C-alpha cells in the first residue's frame, strides 16, 4: 500500500479522455471509484467469443462498481478490419454488448494510443511494464485508477483470478 501512496494523478487512468465508438468523448474520470477492466478487442479472432463472457461479467458486476471498457484494435493479423459503425453493429447483434466500447485504436507499435502507452509502461503508470501480446488482453485497474494486473489474452474474462479481483474489497 505504501507504494500506491507514491502514485501521482498523472499515473492513474483518470487522466485520460478518449473517443467512444459513437465519436463522443469518454472521460475516465467518470469511472472514479469503480474497478475497470480494459480489453483490446477484435471481431474476427479465435478469441472473439470472449465478448459473450465479457458481457456476462459486465451484467453481473456493473452494479457493484465494476466496468469493462473495450478498445477495438486491428493490430494482430488484421482481425478487426471494420469501421466503428460495423464493430458496434457486430458487437450488439452477436453478443448484445452493452459495456462501453471505444473507437478503434492501435495498441502496439509506433501508432500506439497514449492510453496503451500508459498501460504498458511503468514510467507512465508507476507500477509495471507489460506488452500487449494479442487481442483480448485484459488490464485490471483498481478504483483509485491504478493498474493492478495484466491478464493474458487466452485467459477468459470469467476466470477465477478475475472474479476474485472484482469481488475483493479494497481498503
């Protein structure tokens, strides 16, 4: 806990405003006090069925200060070729997605979105370095906006490790 006291505002997720899938601003400050799962998504990936578990998790825990924020990305084998409108329609029609979805971004490389630079660099997040290895990698952010865990893409959203993290009381 002492290490967390050294985290500054510019090292929390709350410093970011992004564009949602409808083209509107989405301010992470609006999520203060909630645990957040950030996940990079793709509509044409072997892991795409994880949308179903993500939606189920969101429905179960959205009223206990938990939110999922999806970021479509076309970084891995061109598995998210669609426009924001196509992605939104796909997610709604196939998985009933109602958790916040953002506009398509890049999560790796020279065009990496600043939010993902924050998530993957200890010099920015004050906690750890990591690398986005594939679609559906999950970043778990505590209610104070601090990165706590990175969950591998193949680990399902409803894995016991994730459920325990969501249900764990923060002090």
